[in-house]
């Protein structure tokens, strides 16, 4: 490749009506600026089944003001993500956004979104533990742990 050249891709938005069988979405780890919109019926368990087909992820964003729905989504999503971003209408304007890396948290999750645990030592033990960081509306977070 000539000096000063690289591989660049403009933003791409893909879509699928069949997220459970969409190999292009589930079998490949694709980084932005690429996103896939997948149809689902509003059931958080189904949405997390789709995430699980991909083997886990760094972060999943969960937006909603229905506390029961958010609690179900968190329970279903925590095992498949390194971090969950919980958005609500109350804090939407002040949100740093789901892609914000937080220095106190690991950047990684289960599956191919690993966090360096394969390097051994103390971090290697974390391969045998499940953890998930939650961030978002304080009142939603308090309702989950109260």
C-alpha cells in the first residue's frame, strides 16, 4: 500500500427482517461506521437471543422508560455484554452516549469481545466469572438493586 493511504469506509446502515438467521450480522464482528437494524417484536428476551447469536459484545444500549421492561432486558443482556448502557428520556440530553469508554471499567465482554483475560495472571481468572457494568438513569439503576 502506498504511504499515506489506508482503508476507509463511509457509514453503512444495513437491515434485516430475520435477525436470528442473518449470518452477515451474527457471524462477523464488524466495527463502525457500520450498523445493522434488526426487526424484533419488543420482547427483550428475543433481542438478547439475537445478541447471544453473535457470541456477546462490548456494549449493548437499552433505551426505555418502562422499568419492568428495562429490568427484564438487563437480566437477559448481562450475560452477553461487558457493559450495558441504560438510556431513559429523563437523562437523554445529558447522556455521554453508549460508546463512551469509562476508565474505571474494562473495555470488553464475553466471546470475541474479550477484555484481555487470555493474558493470564489475575485477569486470567476473570474468564471464569461473569460481570456486567450498568450505567444510566440513577433512578432506574436504584430500582434494579433495591
